[in-house]
C-alpha cells in the first residue's frame, strides 16, 4: 500500500517561517518521520509539496488510482479553496486534513475549513505530531481492509 503526503502553499518554508507558530522542523524532517513510521508498517510514502492549487488537485486525482489514503495539509487553501474541497470530495480514498497549528486559536479567517466537511478526519494543533497521528489512523484503515 502507498500513502500520499500532500502539503500546500508555503509549507516548503517550514523551519524558517514563523517559528513561534510552526516550530523549527523542516518539511523534509516531517516527511522523513512520516515515511519512517509508515515503512515500519510496510506502507510506502509519496511526498509532494506545491504552492499551486491546480497541482495539488492533480495530485489528489492521481492518488485516487494508486494510493490508499492521503495526509493533506492544504495550508491557506484550507480557508479559501472550494476547488480543493471538491477534489477531496470527488476521490474515493480517505483524506485526513492536518495542521501544525491550532487554527481555532488564531485569526478568525483561519477558523473555517472548506476541507473538513469532506475529509475523513481533521487533526490540528500538535505540530509535526499532527502528521504522525494522521499516519497512524491511515495505517489502521489500511490494516482493517487487509491491503
Ligand atoms: C496551516 C494553517 C493555515 O492557516 C496556514 O495558512 C498554513 C499552515 C498549519 O499547518 O497550521 O499555511 O495549515
């Protein structure tokens, strides 16, 4: 089985960007810790980051053919993108929405997620551990299905 780890805009800057909000881990650190965890359960990781809405949508469409689930941090598109939401809704595999920060204790414009109503679940506010919790959940889904 394979899982898509998909990160949206500005997450390539992790490690430098707003360290007080997002911590000092780089995206490469997070991708490594997720793929190490999945590897221990014989699951492959495909990691991809883009600053472009359409490329994120294309990746979700492709994942529908070849992956068993998606860990998605949509970045600011969380709060703006009906198109990304429609892509999540259109595919058959479970998508877990993650955020490093607790979007509910930040600016009001971050409180709404267009993705949450169509995601399998949402994990927020735990820093890089948000991604690991999502990975654990997908491991369980995959094992239950016997993939
Ligand atoms: C984020 C939260 C978003 O509001 C913000 O635009 C990001 C990062 C998070 O992981 O905490 O880019 O998705």
